[in-house]
């Protein structure tokens, strides 16, 4: 009977060990209370496990990030914190510290699925210090631009305009052509019309004026901004708008093309369009970008597209980043380098 | 036939006769089972980082099909933890033979529920909900816990291992293919048993088998209880040629044919779902309760209960017509079910190889970080690397399917009077092998 007792003890001890390992591990991990475990899941599976993170100015927050389904990313809007990849079942540790009280947005930075852009959460930072200054009123609101109304360029060049060629006419341009406000509040087509109407430029051909407009637009974009804009575009925009700007990104393949008649914001009663997502416009079509002003593009980026599925980026991008993206966007319509004159493409 | 009796070696006999080596293995598998349930319930929802998924569906399920069954028949059953709590209660102790005073009503299993019908049904259920169970650690854990409790409850009401004998889908699977396995338990000298009136071996057998009457290894769980209680040391544990239970003389029942067909259908459907190029089929299998899933279930059941049985019925009927002595169809279906054994076993091995090479890289990291909580117990958590499907693996799968076709054809010839009579069964095997080849190798 002694052996029977021993056998029973062995069973009990082994089963206790089997139960004990996870329980003790779970208990020990509770000690890491200062660490917040944040699970990323596709919005269909529940999104971020924590939607609002509370933090104090100057006090580090330790995060343990993991994904419960596919590869996600973790990034904090308007901060220098580099974006992190979150792999399924693996843990990534990171520490965040905030100097200024205010609301920050954290978001998924990997295209995880059709609802990827819904993966956003808030970090509420309280405590001493100057709060983040509120954003100035965006220009599109000051100018009263209806950013949802269909915009089409009144005129388009016969061939892709080139800033390189336009530089030849720089000395002939009026002073207002280089004013920041003119650039911000006018579409390239509008500026072209205004310049075309100037009698002292009558010696220039229509395409020459377009080249001049391309050159003006180039003057408002630094190479650094273009590079930063390209990176931001590739990371955040290309999923829908496509690497080449054609509106053929991986997320929107098979979606219906946007129908301007669906735009109803001018109506008294707003009919919810609500038909779901539509395909983004083709930026390489000159009618699209040459008809919109930087102010309008800024509005679209800050607020998102109404009824199109375009998310809002206001809490994520800084003003500089938005301007950089806008500068980059126009390169889909203009050649930035000198282009030899050739047949229209 | 040549046999190598392991009990002739005093050392092997001592190992088999002592309850301790087996008990220690059982205690470890029981603790592992409990740990698996807990990690499934508490651990990471990411399957590849959860011990429950990796150990049940990669490590154990693969080892069962590639090692335990082909080299040891029902050897897994001898250390399976599921019936243990109930059996120890029935026997009134861990190291006690059956027949002592223990807990339980000891009722006989209802006659109409006998046979492997319900095991086959259970296997179909696994297939229908497989995509979900195979990927969700929590559901795996709940199923395991349910099985553990069910086995315990049944052993308190019914005698012996009722769960293993009549319900366990894996028991059905293992039992069917153990007939092709190279291990058997038989009596040494028939006359000694005949003269022994107490039948201590039958009393002790948790499986309800009488060793003297054993003609097939399908229902012997290799627990060695008979060997331990035999007063005349008359039990042999033989190593034997593969497929020894398959031949003209062995008896087979209709439920074996059904079990064999369900296993064939499951191998086909699993290959199609997990290895086939049809994303929609895979999503349908996952979307339990959706119209697509009902379509998937319908096609699965049609394959398992309609198409394959229909083809097999036709083959068995034709084979029966081509013979000189005609038996009734029912007997014929049971008789030819032996052909399904090597065919199915090799198909399952080929299917297993297709993913085992690729997925085994997950096993060590799952030991290092069993719950997927970011632990690193043996320093291997980060090494998870998905292997590649090599041409070696593909060639091996083709070779194994060919062995299965050759083997089942040989069995068909052995149990038929003429090759002409075996032809319909060979055609059936060929058709099935072609389907597997198409799904596995494409």
C-alpha cells in the first residue's frame, strides 16, 4: 500500500505543477502593474484592447504590445516615437513619455485589413506644463471651401507641366505669383487662368504658363518636405490611393468609382450616402489635382473624406507633415525635373 | 508468420510487468493534459504561440500518426491520460488491477450503442468543426476538458473503458489502423488458457477483451493488465509484420467499413481545406453557422456518407459478383473493409507529412513560452521558424501514397479469390489515391 500512496503523491504533485506553472506565472506578471499590456486586434475582432491610456506628464508609460491576429503597427500621432511592428503572439516592449499635457492619438501603422484605419486610440496626458497649443483654424474653414464638393480643373495642360522648364519664365512672373497665400488658396488651374489673363505674359504659350505654374508649386516644396511627404504617403496613403497615385491601392481594389452625384452636402436635407467605401480619385489625371488648392487638400487630410472611407489625419499628422504630403501629392501632376518637350502623354 | 515475442527478454518482461514505468508515463501525460487545458484557456489567443494548439494539433497529432500507430499500434492508448481518473476510481487505486472495490455503478454498455459507429460520428464532428478547433486554443481546451469529464462520468456509470471503446474518435482512428501496426498482444499457448477457468485476464482487461479470443489488435489498448495478472505467464507481446490483422481469415464488422470510409473522407476533406488552393473553402470551414459553412458541411457529409460509401458499395458489390461463392452484401462490405485500412493509414501519414515538416518548428518555442506570454523558459522562444515545403517532402508524400495503393491492392488480392475479383477494390483504392495525390501534390 506504500507504493500506492507514492503513486498518488506523484500524480498530485505533477498535476499541481501543471496547474501551478500558469497560475504562478500569471501571479508574477501581475507585479508588473506599471506595465500596460496592449493587445492589437483587427477592428472586426475588437480593435485595441485598451482604447484610452491615461498618463502623467514626464512619467514614463511602459507598454507591452502584442497582436492577437495579424501584423499590426503602433504609432503615436504628432510625436517622434518611431512606429513599431506588433507581431502575432509576440511581445514588443516600449516606453512612452510625454512632456506636454493633452490628448494624443495612437494608431495602427500597418495595413492590417479593410478597417485598418479604425484602429485608433487616445492617450490622455494630464499634469503640469503648457498644454499642446490648439491648432489654428484650418484654412479651408476660413475660406469656406466645401471640401466635399466635386472639384475639377477648369483647364488642363496639353502635356505634363514641368517645373524645370518653367524656371525659364521665372523672371517674367508677377510678384504675387510666389505669395504663400496665393499658393495655399488657389488650385494650379486657378493660378494658370490668372497668369494667362496677364497681358505681359501673352508671349508665352499655354504650355509655357503651365510650366511656370509647376515651377511656382515647386518653390513651395523643399526637397526635405517632398521626401518626408513621400514617406508619409507610402506609409499612410498608398494603401488606398496606390503607390503611383492612381487610386488603385490594395485596400480599394474592386470598389466602385466615386460618383460626384452622390455629393449632397449642398442639399437642405442630407441623405446619408452610406453606400460604403468608394475608389479614390486618380491623382495622375490632371483634372483631379490641378483643380484643387493646397487648402482643400489640407482640409481633406485633416478631416477625412465624407462618405468615401477616407479617414481623418488631423490628430495624427503635424501641420508640417500635412504640408509635406500636399507638396508630394502635386508631384503626381507635375514633373519636378526638367523634361524635354515631347509628345503629350 | 514470424513473430518476435518481447516477453522472452527478461528485461522487457520486467518493464512490461511492473506498473511503474507505464504509471510514470501516464502521470506525465495526465499532468501534460491538465497543463494543455489550462494553457488553452489562459494562454495566448494566437494559435502558433499557444502550447495547447501546438502540442495537441502539431506535436501529438503528428506523433500519433507518424510514430505511435505505424510503429506501435495502439501504444498511445496505453499511456493516454483521458480514461485514467475514471479508471483509478473504478479500480480503487492507481496501481490496482481491475476487479477490486472501487467507485462506480459498473453497468454494462447498452448493446445498441456498441461498435465504432459513434467513434466514426465523433470523427465526423471533429472534421465539421475542425477548422475552428484546430486554430482556437480556447475551443481546443474546452473540447479536451469536456472529453476528460465525459470519460470520468462514463466510467462511474458503466464498466471498464466505455469512453475509449465506443466514443473516443481517436480510439476509433487508432484501433482501425492498429490492425496494420507491428505490435500485437496474444496468448502464447492456447491450451493453457483453455484449461484456466478463472479468466483473470478478462476480469482485469479494461477494454473488455479476452486475450484468447483476440484475432485483431483493433480493440486491444496494449495496457498490459492481462500480462500482469496471468498466473501462467501466458501472454505474449509480439512484434509482427505490418498488416498482420489484414487477411482472408480475420473477422471484420460492418462498422469497421464505416469507420474506414469516414477516415478516408476526413483525410480528403482535411487535405482540401488545409492544403488545397481554395481560400473560399477554407473560409467556409471556419465560418461555422454561416450559409457557406453549411454548404461545406453538406459537401463533407456527402463525401463521407454518400460518395465514398457509394463507390465502396459498388466496388464491394462488384467484387462479390465476380467471386465464385457469393456472400450477402453486408458480409462483403465488412470483409473488404480491410482494404480501407492501409489505404487510409498511408493517406493520413502523407497528409501529416505535408504539414509536419513545415510546422514542427513551432514546437520548441511553444515549450519555451507555452502560454504565449512572452516567457523564455529554455531560451528558444524567438526561434520559431516556419519550415519550407521541400521537394523531399513532396516526393515522400507521393511515395507514401503509392505504398498505400500497393499495400491496399495486395490486401484486396489476398482477401479475394482471384485478381479479377480484387479489381473493383483496387480501382476504388486507385481513385482515392489519385484524389489524394491531386490534393497534396497538385
